[in-house]
C-alpha cells in the first residue's frame, strides 16, 4: 500500500509541475487554460497554488471530450473523426432487456 501511495503522490507532483510548464509532462489541449507561467507560480503562496491545483482537478473531462470528437493514433501519425457509436453494426439498435424479439420459424 505504501508503494501505491508513493506512486499516486508522484503523479500529483508531476501534475502540479505540468501546471507551470516544468517536468516531462504537459497539460492536454482541453486543459491548457489552467496553465500558469513559471514566474507567476513562484510568486504564488501555497494556498494560491492549492487553489489552482484544485481548479484543474475539479475540471470535468466530460465537457472537454464532448468538444473534441477526434481520435489520434498512438504514434500521432493519423487523426480521424471519432464516432459516438463505435463498434456497432449497421442497423443495430439497443433493445430493452424485457423487449421480445420477433422470432418466427
């Protein structure tokens, strides 16, 4: 459990670093409006830094994912428009569990 706690703590530290552009990670495109310059970050008090971090954590990724409807490959060579109905056959629809299908032999 201590090992998992340390991993999570490290991820939070990396996220805090990405807010001001430090470290090896950067904010994803939908979250760049939360970015703070390094000079401003150094001038902030601990309370102000905690508030900025809380704003990022409370930002719902659902809102951002609805705005961006593209899917990018893992090697970043191909970007296509994503479909909300992925992995469905043509003409397939979702039925209620209690709904009967019409099967006549």
